[in-house]
């Protein structure tokens, strides 16, 4: 981060989206989002800001290890109405250790959900006012708005449930076919399969999320299992 500071600030000017810090020493991660990434990153580069926010794990970690021991990546660039939606989805998928709160927007205040909703609502209005569009396009983008509101507890649509569920360890049994040994085993969950095979849990979850048909790394085929005996 320290070597690429200028590039980071330049590349993210006037952009909104989700980002991820990775501690190069211990591998721990932090996922965050902002409607103005450049401004947010300027804060993280500011030692006074970090000192004032030591209650945040990522700020404390940056002070302890230094910027040179962190890498910073963009998980997703997205429009303002979608920011909190994709942050929460990324938190569920990446399971960042530095994130104490597991729902996007809650970092605006542990007990300030109404304030969070108001800020999102204001950002929506500003976005629509500055981006005139056709009725069809407006309806399309409004779906993203409803998804973001869902994350804050407005209401749960089926698509949001599916995405959040896919980001979590699945409890359903899965069958794993090993193409090298030509054997098939059934496990009680993705967690159990990942542990037995020695591969990341999120890789199997992503396999199902993307409805992947090809083998994982040329060796494993994963299938959802509804019947049959299981092995953990």
C-alpha cells in the first residue's frame, strides 16, 4: 500500500465499490465499501484518522503492522445503490477476520440503523437525479436498490436469500467425484468436504454458486446430494 499510494488514489477517483485489505503477515482480511473510494482510502492513509478510530480492528492493525505489510484490492466496482449489497455478499464469501460486524452498513453505528437507511436513501436520490434514464433501465436499477435495502432488513427477496445462502457453508450433503481415483464420496456439508480434501471452503461454495459443470482444478466434480449415506 505504501509504495502504490498514488496509484491507488488515482485509480479510485470518483468511484464507488467494495475493497479488501489483506495482512501479508498473518493473512487476515478486512472488507469495506464506500460511495467514494478515493476519500475512504485517504482516511486509511491518514495516521490521525487511524489513531482516532482504534476501536476499528483494521485501523488498529494498520497502526500495528504498517501500510507496507498490507495489500489492498478492489473486490467490486459498482453503482452507489448496490454498494452495501455487494459488501455484505463479499463479507459472507470471504469471511474477513477484521470485520467485527458481519452486515454492511452496521459499521455506520451499532445502534444507528435508521441513520444508515437515511444515508442510503439520500445517496439513491442523488444518484437518480444525476442519472436520467429510460423507464426500463430505471426499473432494472431499482431492483438493485431493493436488494440493498433487503440487507438492512427491509424485506427478503428470494434472490438475496439465494446469494447469501451460497456465501455460507452449505449444510446439505454433497457428492465428490475424484477423477484421479475414480471414486465418489458423500459428505454432510461443504465444510466437511473441504476439510477432507484440503481445499478452501469458499472454492466449493463458488463452484455451486456459478453452477460450474467442469471439474475443479481438473480433478473434483461436486454434486448436491439429497439421498444416500454420508461420511464426515
